[in-house]
C-alpha cells in the first residue's frame, strides 16, 4: 500500500505504521487476545525479550486502564486505547533513525517539527522489569516511549531489546489536528460510511467507566485474582516432561496468560478503590512474583533460544 | 607538545547528568594520564545532548622512563607469596635481588618502566576511562556488554599540532574510532573529519551545534530576555531550568508563545510550576501586575516557517496541561468552600508521617499544641497560631499539591484565603516550611514564626525520640536543616524563647500522642507486672488500622530511677528505642548548640567564644546567647579585651596551680586591709566598681555595657601583676592575694566563662 501526504484517519496512521515496520523487517503480529494494561504485556514483548534468540515484531495492542475511564468525556483520557508496539532484539545500532523514519511515515515533517529525546527511565513493578531510554517529544508533546530493556522478570536482558511504544490515539490526534479524541475520523472521512472514533468507542467508554468504577463485583474480582495466581503457580509446578508425548514441554506461555489475568484483575480492583496503599504494594509484589516465575520458565525453552 | 581532542558521541545523554559527566571526564582522564607519566598544560571539557568532549593542551609526546624499587617478601617466605610478588612486578625470580634487612633477607625488585608514546598511553587510558565511567545509571545495548549512559556510537580521538593530526586508536568493542563526527541530528550535513579543537568547534557550529553549554544557556537567556522586553514583559529567572534546557538542545532556538486567557487567573506559581515541570517552559511575567502572561520554549532547530508549527504544537500541549491544572484548582476550591481546610485536612489521618511517629493528623495535633505555647514568645495570638497550625498541612490533601508537590504551603495559602482565613493565617500556611536552607528567607510574621518553629521542633523531637538522629553525612530526615531553621527563626526575629521548655513540652506532647497511636493496655497483673523483664502489650496501630503487637521492654533497674524504656515491635521491625523525655530535651538542646556553633562560625564568631557563653545560665535562649557572644567577640577584638584576657589567664593559671599545690580552693573574700601596694588597693576598688556595673548591665541584658565595665579592669589588673608578687612568704598576704585573684575570676565570670577562651 502506498501512502502520501498527511494521513486522513486514525486507521491510516495505524496502517502506515504497520507498513513501515513490515518494510523494516518486523513480523507484524496481531493483538494478544487478552486484557492487558499496555503493549508490553503481550508475550511478544515480555517473554520474547528474554533469552538470546533474535526477535523483531510489531503490533497494535488494545490496552485497558480502568482508572483512566472518563465516560468518554475527556478529550484524551480513555480506559481502552491502542498502543503500537515494536520490539527488536538485539537493539539495532540505528534504532533511533528507524524510529524517526516511522514518524516521517505517518506524515510528521522532520523539517517543520522539533523532535527531542528527553530522559525517561521505564520501570514496570508488576513485570519486574526496567530499562533506560527517553520519552520522545514532538513540539513538546510526548509521542512515544523509547526503551532499552535491561531487565525483565528479574532476568538481565542479554542481548538487549529495543522497545518502542506509541500511544496511538494521542499521536494520531496530533497528526490529524484533532482536539477531542471522540471527534477523530476512524476511517477515511470520504468513505461511504465515515465513522468517528466516538461513533466506534464512546458508548463502550461510558459502559466500561460505569462498570469499572461502580459495578465490577470486587469479591468476584478478588476470587479471580487468587484463582489466576494459583493456576499460574500450579502450571509451572508441573514437571517439564510430558508423559503423553514424551517431550519436554515447559508451559511458560499458558502460565504467563494467568499472570496477565492477575495483573488486569488487580487494575480493576484498583479502579474500584478497594485496595489500600499498603495492600497495593503487596498485590504488585504478587503479580511480580508470577511474572518472575514465568520468565524463569520461559528462558529454559527453545523460543528463548536456549534449549536448541 | 601536541594537544589531544576526544569526543564520545552517543544517543541523548540525560540533561541532569551532563555537567557532572564533563567534570568527571576531565578529572578522570587527566589524572590517569598524569599517573601514567604524561604531563599537560590545560584541559577543558564540553557536553551537549549527544557528545561528551575533552580538549587537553600541551600534552607531553612521550611519558618519561621510570625506575622503581619495590621491596618483596623474605627469601624464606612461602612460594605463593613470592609468586604473587613476581606477578605484581612482572619479573622472574632471576631478576630479583636479595638484600639484608633488619627482619632478615628479602627480595627486592627493580622495575624499569620504559617511556611510552603519548598515543599509546592515551589510547589505553581513554579506553579505561570509558569502561569505568561513573554514570549515575548506565545501560547495555544490542549484543554488547559495555555500560554507558545511552548507546555510544563513535569515538573521535586525535593528537594534533601545527604539523597535523594523528588518530589515536581507542579500542572499545566494535565502536568506530577515528577523526570524524557529525553535527546536528536534523540540520547537520553528515560526518566530517577534524584536525584540531578549533576546527572541531567551528565545524560543529557550521553544522548547527553549539558545543559549550554556557554559550547555549547565555544565548537562550539573552534571546528570551530580549523577546520579553520587546513586549514590555520579563522572563522569570530560573537557573536550574536554564541549565536543563541548555542540556536538551544542541542548537537552541527561542520561541515565545501565549497562554490562553482562560488560564490567566490561575495563581502565577501554578502556571509557572506546571509549565516548568511538564513542558520545561520559562514563564514570562508582566512586571506591573505580577501575572504570568506568556511562555518561552526552546526548540532544538530552525525551520522554514520560523518555528510557527513548533510553537503551535507546544501551545496545544500547554492548553491540555493547564486544563488539568484548572480542573484541580476548581475542585480544590469547591472542597475548601464547602468543608473548609479542616475538612480538606480530614484525610491526613490516613496519611502516615512516619510509621513510628503516627499519621500527619497526629503530627498536626502536636504542632497545634506547640504553636499555641510558642505564640506569646514571638508576639503572636495563641488562637491564631493554633488555627494556622491546624490547617497548615491541609493542602497536602489537595489535588493540586498531589500533582505538584512543590506547591505545598503555597496552595495552602490560596485555599486558606478562599476559606476566609486572615490575620496572617494564610501566610503562615505558605511560610511555615521556611527557612528551608541557609539562604532561604526567614519568616517574620508572628503567626508564621510560631507555626514554623512548632513544625520544626516537632520534627526534631519526633526523630530524636525514635533515635533517627543524623550521623556523619547521613541525615535522611533533614534534621540539621530543621535545627538551623529553629536557630534562624529565633535569631532572625530576636525571639526570646527558652527552648529547653519548648523541647520538653514537645516531647511530652509526643509521648502523649504515642498513647493515642497505640492502644496500650495495662500488663497482666496491673502495675505489679512492671518488674517483669518483658511485658507484651497488644493494641492496634490507629494509622494503618492494622493489629500491632508491641513488646514493652522494661529494664530491670526501672525502680532505680532509670526511666529508659524500649518499644520492641514483634514483627520484622528492629527494636525501637524511645529516648526518655527528660534526656531528649537535653540531647536536642546540645544538638541545637552544635548547629548554632556551625551557623555562627560561618558568620565569623569563633567556637571558643560561643563555648565561653554556652557555659552561662539560660543558654537555651539563643537570642540572649548570641547577643552575649557577639558582644564578647567584639570585645576580644579590642586592645583592652585582648589584654584583659591575658590578665585573666594569668590570674587563673596562678590560682589553679596554687589551689592544686595546696589542695584547697581560695574562695574566701579577700580583705582590702591586707593590701600592701597601691596597685593592690586600686584593684580592690576597681573590682567592686566593675562588679556593680556589670551586674547592672547584665540585668538589662546590655552586654556591650558589661564589656565596657569589664574593660575598666584591664589597667588595674596589669598594674597589679607588674607591682605585686602573689606568692609571697607572708602566708596571710599570699592567701589574701589568691582570694583576690579568685575575685577577678568571679567578677569576670558573671559575663562569660573566660577559661573556655583560647589564646
């Protein structure tokens, strides 16, 4: 697909990023089929940043932050939004230029805008992960997060992955010159049936805001959290040798699904306001313990590049 | 003598680390070169977001050859020891010499170090410096193992003189090293080679990089100032921000933009903080109205549209940010208007101040009690001081301070005004944290002073009680700063406070507060249980609402009057020693006196002068103490003072020696009738006069007059020592004269303890 000039819609921004990163050698994956708080949780980032096996992937990930729900009224806060995520291992020496190329690809004219790399260290306490990098500013607005992963799930990253995260709505609003997210054209404005972001998502934002803040059953959520925790631990407690196939099958990824689940349930509980400041730390530590177990398991598998 | 140019070219170095990195690079590399036998004339380091650079002038072309002799182990030492010595010297056993020493025969190694080419030394030491560079945080990238602040892309390292430049081959993994670099990321025209520092700086400038951070900062400041001036406005000075912004750009382009009218009514500090924190904008103020009307942003490039697109983008982001600030401001005002600041402060009960000192609400209660007591001493109405103390921490619960913690206090002032407080109460909210450092302004409004003192005294008492005193360079709770705050508040306002009383009051309040935090039950068996070694008291922590079991450890000798006691948490917490209230105020006062000495030393008053005054009564009244010390210091500067001190010392020395020899103290009253010499009689009269005059002066705390009265003693004392032999054979006379010397000591001792003075 060839694009020229400025993009005309939200989806064109996404399509251009997909085309750009495909052209630059990434496997274009699809969103992970679970509720996550950020694109980083996709196993294509968390797990694949572990171990020596080379990796290059890009994908859109719908992300949920229950506490950010504003009933669809805030111009740029949403409880459900899209992140665009790129992970390349080992981080290529020209990752900054590659990244700047992606901005040009979505119609940001490097000769007119002021792009800056401003220190911002990344840390995910729930994933036991941290890295160094920047937030990238375009005319004073943060348009991406750029991170060199140093540790994930308590493991040193070697080689180091380079991770790029674009907040798609904010970036697209900027490129399209839209002030309220709900006013942003989702598909082409001259399509037979033009749809705005609001037409697609406003009602969902309203429904989820109410649900997340007031309705979600906290007893159930707590129970689900504990179930996910137990399931994750028991999956990983299984011996690696599978009696049925006679193979060694470590189930790092099914276990990691449960870790993702626990993390999202924690976010929901947080939005319901039932977690006190002291408890908060304890919950985060529990999710981190799961993430660490999953990472421990994953690095022993061939997907990480070790067991070949 | 060649010069050396080094540039380490990387991805963007965090602004806050740049200046330190330049200093470190210069020090580490020049030290390493000198250690390895090279000398140099001068060195200068530079830093931009993407490069760290060092230029060294007049480097020796070769290091000098050196011969070093090193003594090794005895010849009968175990082989391992000898092998270790050989390894460290790089020699073989045959190279060693055997020499007779007192302790026996030992090996001696003579190490010849050849002179080396500067190129070789530089290549080696640059590599070592890079590998061991002290970044506050460093990272790995790609497949490498090198740590650097962000990926290091290339090294430029040349030795150059009039005849040309030579590349120094620095080997660090596979990072290219040569004589090339590149300019601005967007405006530069690709890589270029350089032959000297001047060439380097000039080429960079042509490719849109200002190498010198000071030059970038100056450019930004001058441009910003001129733009504002042209519109009749002024830029709000902010040195930290200027340094940071200069570290974010290689080619600063200053742009000035508008703040939407809807936001102009926000307090100027809110505008300023929001713009600075989130956007790194400078505020532009209308000097007449004090309002912030515009902002200055610094872009990293020139554009064909003269920055119009960049400015529009920045303005848009600012709009969103200020909408948030406006939202917080209006929400906070709504809360304050409906439930008052006391209502806003209600949530402080759930905020832990320190796990051993209870919640912020507990703390506020203590400060209120203390402020009420202190108020009359500083000219404030007790009720107003208590009112201010009650609400001074309320803004910690506001949305605005939640977003911008640095606005604490100040928002309290705005909200207190909105809630209808006045009579100095709103100002006290803003000022009660002051003074924050040795150069911060000291509040002078009485209500502010009372609350500020109470705040600091409570902090000191609390952390003293739980034994979190500062040690060495560690002072995590900034207690030295709090102590200096107390000192400056008292002295700056000439306040007359007996701090010992206030400290005791504060510790009483604190212990009372303990019994509120912990529901402590009587031990089994009532008061008879007290002689048990350990009594387990159970209760719950009211702050965290969590059960808390405290072991109350009573020492065996509790009944002997030693009231030291310890609280021991049964959980993971280490034993918690509570200093008894009586000891606490003494120990804290000593700490305040120590800090006072440091403070006065900075103002040129000698520590022994302070010691001489500390030995006097009412030394917890710092204003009195300092008045006395200042007068004494001034007096000792005069000719009379200096000589009188010598006279005093002489009298004191003789007296001390004789008292020691005779095993008695000569404290009796000397009698004038035994005076033989006229000078002796004169001294009797002079002492009588001085005693009365000094007592009168001291009653009105007129230390200058006391000093003048004392000065009158100089001549009689000098004359006495010239004419009279104290240790005469006539015992009655000797005894009388020794008692006269003691009288000198006593009369002068009314003013200060002269024996503490040096010289």
